[in-house]
């Protein structure tokens, strides 16, 4: 059976729905020694900021039951190095680039959008709304307030090329994820990515100190997958025409089927890359086999299947 794996994120067509999650594959270079990165749908880069950032001190990661806590603090070389070194390398390997951006304020997001969208070869911009908002006296993230998140998305959209899709990356630990998604779409986001890591904590039983620097970290891995699938399902139900990249604990092809049935058009592979750097191509192979065993001719036919009566396909 010759299965059509192509999917669409608005105007962007991908050859298959498997992409990397931001922060779990750098800019693709780290995974390229294990597989041809042109084989997967796209590489979502680590979040890029305007200026270089050293990030948080160690320890930055801690293993948890069925997951991982991380707190890197947006370490990175800044947009100049990204545009001069990392993006050209990714494009030279035939990779498709979804560039994640993170800013310390709305203006920085806008400048990043302007700089990145001026570069040929960028396929989409993903807006990391889990950055702390410096204008908030309590240090809340942009994603914690739908109006502030929408202001960031609107700024990115107005500074980016009109033909370049803008994807808003949503957090799950917010008052109302559907309201957040709706606000971002009304601010002209072309699509959504969900979910980002969930805030959590672990204490080292030997030292009785937080397991990661700063105490609170972002929880990822299989522990968050039911939460992520639920968020995708609810948002797709409310906004069925809006494309979604689903993510959170994806480890197998069956997980991709689950996310797409809930309403995702594409699915990102994240934390598992740290233990299995060839996971993306394995997951893609398992997903393809799952479609063939079900007799599903097109990957796009799965999108939203859980919302339809019967088998949904």
C-alpha cells in the first residue's frame, strides 16, 4: 500500500507529520549523525533569542518517573549566530525549518520575526509563549495571560512575511487553554503547537534540595501525554479549522496516531530524543506501518478522527 503521508499546517505542506520538538534537537546537527534529517517532516529549532544567553547553572535536568524535568534558561548563541551558522547548515542538509523564537518582551519577539522571516528557506515561525513576561510584576509567562499572549502573536504576525506561517506554542498549565488558543488565533496565528512543558518540581532525597537549578522545571515525557492529548482534543473541538502540532511524551508511532485522532495535523517528538536519538525515523516508520495495517490511504484522514462517530477514518 502506497500511503500518502503528506500533511498541511495551513499553507505549509510537510512530507510527513513527524517533526522535532523545540529544545530537543538543537538545530538538527545533533541528530544528523543518526539519520537523514530530510526524512522527517521538519526540524523545530531550539528557541532563538536576540542576544546570546548562558542559561541557568547546573543541574539543568533531572529524571522523574516517566518523564524529565528541565530548566535550561534559554541557553543559546543569539540570532546572529543562528542565522549565520545553524540555519544554513540545516537547509544545506535538506531539512525543513520551523524556527522557534523566544523574547524578553513584545518588541524583541517582533524584531526576531523580522530578522528570521527575511531569511530564505524558513518554513514557519513558532512563538514560544512560555517565556517570563518582564512587564508582569509576578514574573508570569506570556502564556499565563491570554491578552498578553495575543499581543506577542500579533506583533510577530505583523513583523513576519505575510506568506510565512506563525504558530503559537501553548502551555497546558494555564487557566483556560481553549481561551488562550482562541486569543492567539484571533491575533492571527496561523496554527498552534501544544503543549509546552508543564511546571513541576523534584527534590533530591539525598541532599533535600531541588533537583534542578531554580527549583521549578518543565516536566516532559510520557507522564504528560494524556494531558497533552486532552488539550489537543479540546482545542480542535473548539477550533476545528486551525492546524495543530501536537506534542508531549511521544515515543511511538501509536502515539502519533493518538495525537492526530485527537486533532493534531502534525506531531513533534521531543524528550525521547535524549535517550534514543534515532527516535524520529523509528516513530515515522511505526506510524506508516500503523496506517498501512488500518488501510488508511492518507495520513491527513486521521486528523480529528476521535471527534467523528464510529472509527472516525
